[in-house]
């Protein structure tokens, strides 16, 4: 995700300080970089696509005058990773500059309105509306302060943001603000800093001030002043002493990226709910027209496709074929044709097997749609339409936050298609949309309430030689994903299959104490699933169940259980039910002394076939 930084120095040049801070934010992932400073009434700026070192070689990022400035590492969401889209963005007169991390939901409407009023946009980003709106506020009221112009601007903005703004009008200030995207201040005797994350300024100071949602801050060489955006009231906030080592700081205090990324799931889910409507509309139109639809992916992304096949079928009455990408050419290479549509799902957008399947489909004139987390990846370039899920970079090799976000996007797509096809009543649609909106909070509650218990379960089963993961219906996908997580990071052999298959073979493995994880949402499959639990219990299996809160029947049958909040609709259930399984795998790996972020033999992006 993007990183922002700003500094007001009492002495010296800001540019080298910004440059060094951006280097320390590199771990967040980015594709472009930029800086802007103020000096003697002028705004200076340098920005380009590429890594910091490459951009520095060409533009000399340290060569900007002035002791105040802002910087940015961009991870593209709206607009390709090109120089023109790199931050900072400036107003029409080049006097105000803004850097931003987040997503402006209503940018299309705002952009239209601003263009009608004569503003000229240079980029394809959502961010640029912010700076033109500030310019507009100042034009309308020339005596307004920069802070108030920013404050009024933010009242018009829906979405998430951490921003930092500088202007030649008030050349000794940075105005920054936050809503949902992280923002922290760093303070020492000679400077104030604002940043997306503590590591940006950690070598300069260990005194930090955490900015909360809905707050706006004015930074100057005198210090900082925090106000509430809603009513301008002043806020007092004490500084915090940070005792993290730099390595811990990039993980925000979590021992591993994987745990940090699981904890980020609620905010990533919120991002998926801010997607531009027209992408969903366009993609669902292609799906609607297709004679046959293949959902193609590998590993975790394949499990998202499997879950999506249930969503499309149950909501939109559309039959789709989930296919493991490495098998696509063998299985469908001869039959795929101009009437086929391929929806390729790949977090990285670079998985060789997925791209090979896409290439085969393209050669045979099929329509290619893409869902990915990486804007500018190969998948975005070869897809007719693509959606970027905006989960931010995932560093742990095991996919976690990107999986739940994929599921959220795919469920929204299925809903959109169901509406288009008239397969869903307005009441049902409203109900599902409302539940979807609540999912970030639901996942937050699961993590908050169940993490401690899951840790204990991991301790108890840490020496188990093998596991079963069972579910029925859409929960088969959840079971497969739980099993993959456990195998890949805790190195425990595990088997997952639809629970109905047990009696056709696998149950012969079960003996007393054999751990079987059941995924038990309260859907239509539940009654039969209870039968499957009994079968396992009769053979001495130890049942670990993921259940809805208060499901006493299954809780009594289970040795151990983890609860998720009540009332999650079946088609959305994998999003909530998988989080406990990710945590279980994580804590099993930790209990066994492994490093979950870098499991042996695995790469984050598999670029060979
Ligand atoms: O980047 P992709 O989504 O295309 O990656 C697909 C798989 O390689 C990936 O999901 C892999 O299975 C992960 N290790 C799962 O945690």
C-alpha cells in the first residue's frame, strides 16, 4: 500500500530526509515514488515510476530546496503505475501538493463537478480530486487558512485517506489528516514528521503521536495541533515512546507478517466494498453473455474460485467451472473458444500456470477477465476487464488477507450478476448487501474473541501427525483452504474433501484421537453435516468445529470449538469461517518452531510452470 511522509525541519534540507524515510517505507510495496518541497515561495517536485534507487539515479531525489516537504511511495489502485499518476499531485497552478494513501470512493462525481468548473486533471488517480477541491475552496474564499480549506475539502470526501498537504500560501506548514488509513506523527527537538508508519521516522525519533480517524493535524516548526474534522474542536494527545526495533516496526509490532496480514483482513475487506461500481457492472455483463465460464487459478486463489462457483450458481443461477490453472490447457485447451469466458484469479497477477491458461484462452479468442491484487501485473495487461482487489502488498508467503478479499469481490460480482439476471428479490439483495457491509466488523470480532482460544487449540494438537478438514457445499472451499494453510506453513500433512466423501474411503484412516476440523455454518447442509460429525466421533476422532455462536448441538459434539458471529449468509460464510483456520495454521507453525512467513520450498509468486 502507498506510504506517505512529511517533515518540517528547523534546520537543513528536507529532501534527503524524505528520501531516506521513503526507503524505510519500501517494505509496504510500491511502484512509483515522488517528493515535493517548498522554498522561497515556490513548490518543487520530482516524481516517477520505478523503485526509489532507480528514480533517484535519474532525478536526484535529494536535490530539492527547502526545509519542509512531503513524499510518497505509490502502490497503484486507480490509474496505471506511470509517472503522471505518481504522487504528489498538484492543483491547476502548481501551488498546492498532496500525497495520499487510501481510496476516494466518490472521486468520479467530484472529478466531473470540478472539471465542469474548469479544473484540469493531469492524472487518472482518485487522489487528484483532493488537491483541486482544496484549490476550489481557496478560490471561493481567499482568506481561508490552508488547514480550513483542507478540512472543508475532507467533508466532501467519502472513502479512506491519510493525506499530507503543502502549499506556497502557507509555506511553513504541513496539513495532514486521516480516515481509516494509518497516520502517525514523530517529534523531536528539531523537527516534526508525519508518516504512514513508525519505521519511516524511527531512526530520527522514538517519540510518536498516533492520529485517530477523523482528525486533522497542522504541523509547523512550533510542533503540532490536532483538530476533529467534524467540528474543528481541539484534541490533546500525549506522545508515546516507541521501543520497537526497526525489524519489529515494519511488522507494526506483530511477530510475523502473516499474523499482521490476518489482522488486516477487516480493513482489506472494507477496501473491497469501495470498489468502482462500473468494473463490477462491466465484468458481470461479460459473464452474463458468456456461453461457458471457467474460473481459473492456483492454490489459495483456486479455492476462492471454487467458493465463487457456489456463489454464481446459488445467487445468479450461472454454472461455472473452477479449474486448477495448471490443468486448464490439458482439460479445456481444445474446446475453449470465442464463446468462452475465463475469469482468472491471481493475487500476484504473475503466476505462470494461470498466465499460461489465460494465454491459451486468448489464442482461441476467448474473453479474459482478471481479478488480482497487483495493478500493472501481467494479468491486468492481458485481461479485457480486470478488478484490482486493493488488499495492499502481502508479504507472508501464505495468502490470507488476499483470500478473504478475493471472496468479497467475487461475492459482489455474483450479486451484481444475480440482479442483472433478475434471479434475486430486492429484499434478498438488500439483506445480502447489508451482511456484506458488516463482514469487516464480523471478522474483527472473530479475531478479537477467538484468537486466544485458537492459540490453545494449536498447543493441544501441535503433535498431531495428520488432520482432516471437512465441510459441505461452499464450506468445501473453506476446508480446502484451511488444509492448505496448515500444510504449507506448519508442515502437517492434511486432507480436505467434501464431508459426504468420508464414507467412500478416507474414513478408514480415522482412529482414536485423529483430529478432524469441521466447518459448520448454519446453512442447508448442516443437518447432514451433523451426521458426518457423528460418523467421525463413532470412530474416536477428536472434533474441532468452527461453528456459529451458540450452536450448542455441535459444540456438545466437539472436543474443541471456535465461534463466529451469528447470521452470516451461506454464500458469504467462507469469508468469516476461514479466518479461524488461518489463525490455527499460524499458531500451529509457531508452536512447532517454524517461521510462518517463509515456509520452506515455497515462493510468494510462482513464475515457473
Ligand atoms: O498469486 P496467485 O494468487 O496466483 O498465487 C497462487 C498460489 O501460488 C498461491 O495461492 C499459493 O498457493 C500460496 N502459497 C497459498 O498460501
